[in-house]
C-alpha cells in the first residue's frame, strides 16, 4: 500500500486530506511540525510527501524541510501547499525540487490529479533506483541448459555493439534481466539504465513521462529519455506503448533529439535502445495497433528469451538461488531441495515462468511450518501445478491390457516425462533412470518414442 506523509500545522487540513486519501486507498501518516515530520521521515521513507510551506511553532519551515528531503530522500516527490501562496513562493519551491505547488483552499479533484501523478513519478523513480542499485542482481541469469547457453551467447554477441535489440518471450521469462545483462557487459555499464514500463504508464501521461516538461512556474522536469542520456533506455513490453506515442518515439530514434512538453528547445540524447515484448508484433501491426516503421527500427537484432519449459534443467539451480536470495534479503530460513522435490519442480507447469517459480519458492519459505526439506506437496499448495502432459496418464483402460502392453505403456509415459523434465537431454535422462545412453536410445526406439530427443544427442549416439 502507498504511504503518504502529510505535514501541516492545521489539524483540520491534515485530517481532511488524510480522510480523502484513505477513501482512495492510500495509507497516511500525519505530522504537525518539522520535528514530527523529520521523525516520520527517519522512521520510514514515504512514497509521497504533502508539505505545508508555513508551519507554526516549528524549527524549520516548509522550504527547509523540502531541502532536507531532497538531500536525504531524493526519490520522494513533495507537493507544497500553502494558504499564502504566490508565484514567487511556487517558483522557489519548484527550484528547490518540489514536484508541484497547490494553493489553499484547494480543489479536491485538482489535488487528487496532482497526487496520482506524483505517485506514478515516485513509483518510476523507485523502480529505476532499485535497478541502478542492483536491487535485482544478474543472479537470475543462471543456467546450464542448452536453451540458456544459446541465449547467453546471443546476449554476449550484442553487448559490445550499440545495436538496438528486441527481446521476445513469454511473461516472466526474465527479459529485463537479459536487458540488464547486455547493459552490464557493454561499454555503457557505468551510464544509466532506465526502464520505461509501457504497460503500466497511463496513456495520457506517457509522453510527459518520456519527454519531461517545462514551464515558467515549474521550471524543467526531466523525462525518462533525458535521464537515460549516455546509457540505455529499456522499453519494457513495448507492444503496449500507446499508438499516438509511437511516431514520436520513432522520431527520437531517427533524430536522437526531442522537445519537452511545454518547451521549445531541442534536447539531444545519446541512447542505446533495448525493447521487449510478449506480443506477436507482426500480428499487432496487421491489426493496426503497432507501427511497422517503429518495429523495423527496434527489431534490428531480435533475440528469443526461452520459457522455463524450455529450461527445465535450470529449475533446480534457479530454485536454490531464490532460497539463498530470500535468506539473505528477508532472513527466511533456508531449506533443502531433496531429489523428489526437484523432480516435482521440473515436471510442473510454469505458465508464469521464472517469476512464478520465484513466487512459489518465496511463499513456501514464508509459510513453512518447520526448517526441514521442502516437500513436493508444499509446491502445489503454493500455486505450482502439475503438467498433465508430463504425468503418467495411464487411465482405467490399463485393466484391459495384457501385462506386456501395460508395461510398454508405462515405460513410454515414464520415459517421455523424464525426457521432458531434462529438456530433451538423453544423457541426463539416462543417468537419472539408471541406463546406458545407448540402451536408453534403443529402448525409446523400440517403444516408438522419436520426439523430444535433441539432434546433438542423436549425433553423439551415431544416428
């Protein structure tokens, strides 16, 4: 829940604003003077601060508090309110870093518009600050499967260039991690990496968020494109970018410059562009929802990010990494992954891919009744679902079969499940089921199993 700190020496005003915000679903804290405000800031950083510029019986006025917030809590937007407002005070507050200025008595609708915009700004700042601080490290770029190695090889190839990259894959596959991997291994590693979450920014706010704005009253407020100057701008789920914004982004890509909202000066930027999508953009283009010209500009180097179903061999490594991560970051008790639990993880359906796996592991650790090994039954309780395509679906018809036919059916279903579990790797499947690789290959051939075997395995076995 979003946390808003309201600082005003008039009790009625504090409580009126708090009541309005609570009705809108926000959590609020109140302070009547500068000391209380500083104490609240030190206790917990809010998502937004609403600050009266005149505070009776206080050591500091609103401008002094604003300066301290901008120094110690730079990601917190501050909305200044005052009953004695004039243009000079507004300009002074904006110059000191205030997000906006509202004069008492204020219109409630106007107040909510400014608050909602400021909250969106706060969220974007925090997301990008967390990424810059490495809040989500490259640890999720882990794996040893063939699909993962192919992905990493492709990322390494494009990292040293300045070419535009389009990452395509299902939700939760780690497309942003792949983008950050490119940035971390590029000559721009010490420059900003700025994420544009195209699916979550309100369409009517997209251009202001991207290009920034300027006015006599408010001064200059940078947009995300300007903040990314010299580094990487990452368009996350670019297929959700509003159609009206797309030609303007196309112009930026062509000219490497733009004009802020309300301004006239051209702002030049040096950007590397990486984008991602889980949509079929050619289909979106045919439907008139995405511009062909923008797609051509962004899709210089297309890279497919594999689903977790294509990386089943990596599941144990990823799950172990998440357990260690939650222990380090949240103090959750680490638990072991026994062989039967790993087998269950590898045979589950993961429509949410790596993100879903991470969420399931977190819930299992949070709701653990003891420190013992994680049991397979706990996984289903926390949202993981068995993949019926991998399960032994023998059914009641088995009772009508002869023993030899029933045994063949069981062996076929069992081996298909294990092959899928190990991503088609015959060598690892043979090791797990306790057979020589050549013997397993002969068994699969005798059972009529021809799918799921990787070409390199067939070559190694002399086919």
